[in-house]
C-alpha cells in the first residue's frame, strides 16, 4: 500500500472513529450505557442456558443463535434457536420448524448442530467459527456471544455503519459491505472504544446500537432487541 492510500485509509478510519465518539457523547444516556454494557453478557447467558438445557456445546448454541440472527429481532432469534435446537436434539422433524430468517441461514444452523458435542470444554469455538466467513457480522456476532469479554470483534450492522458514516439516511442500510469496509468500520469502533473506555469494543457497539435505535427506529423500546 502506497503512502497516499495509507493516509486515505487512516484518515477515513479516524474520521469514522470521531463520528462514533461524537454520536456516543451526544446521544448515549446512562440507562442505555448500562443496558449496552451487559447486552452480550446476557446473550452469553442465553447460549449457556441452551447448552445446558439441550446438552450441546456452548459454541454450538452460540453458532445457532448467530446463524439465525440476520434480519431478526433478538426476541424472535432466541425463540427460533431454541425451537430448532429442541427439534434436532429430540429427533423430530426440523423441516417443520419455522424460523424468521432466510432459508440458507436455517440450513447453516442445522449444519452447525450436526457438529455439536456434549456440553464440555472440548472442541472450542474454532470448529464452529469455520461456518462463518471472515469479516461478516454473523461471525462477529458469534464471537461476541461466546466470548463477550475476550474478543475485539465488532458486530457491524446497518446501524453501526450509519453512525460510523455520520448518516441517518435509509440508504445506509443498503450499503454493500465488503470485507475491506467491514474491517475498516470494525477498526473505527475499536479505536473509539479506546477513547471512551468500555471494556471491549462489542460493549461500545451495543451501546451505540441501542442509542441509534432509540433515536431512529423504536424510541424508548431498546433493551429487548439485538444489536444486529
């Protein structure tokens, strides 16, 4: 990479970082900050519940949650994941289980379930991680659920993009997210997190997501939905 391209990339990432910090300082209330900082810990607790209840690995449970998450509320995501896991474990017809996301995502969740192990510490998340492409929000969402305090991964969705780019335009949700763009926005959130002092970048992302949603999507009803 030549110097001019490097400067452009650095300036672009730095600009996104500044917009994230400015948005946070202007719109994040104490209640939203509190809800965001525990969001992924609560998601981990849900995956742990599914693991213990259905005798599958924690990573399998988190993988199913992540696979079924695109374009779905967190409430529906949890219901769909448990319904599919239950059907698989009990040996009933998984084809009859309706999920709220797209067909290919259900097939991915079922593929993950075929890899499941008993609820032990063996065969940790690298085995499930391979089901998700690098630099995608489902891969990051999986990592944020399974290691809420031990990863710098950032779940970059349309709200995270909108804040990073400084726009509230509906067109932000239609942006094509290349792997390069995803990495750049993730890096901006990581830099903003250092400036703001949250424990891990996913905490900041969840806080910002909740604040953006409370402003533009569902005012005053932000705690029940996923930052995805």
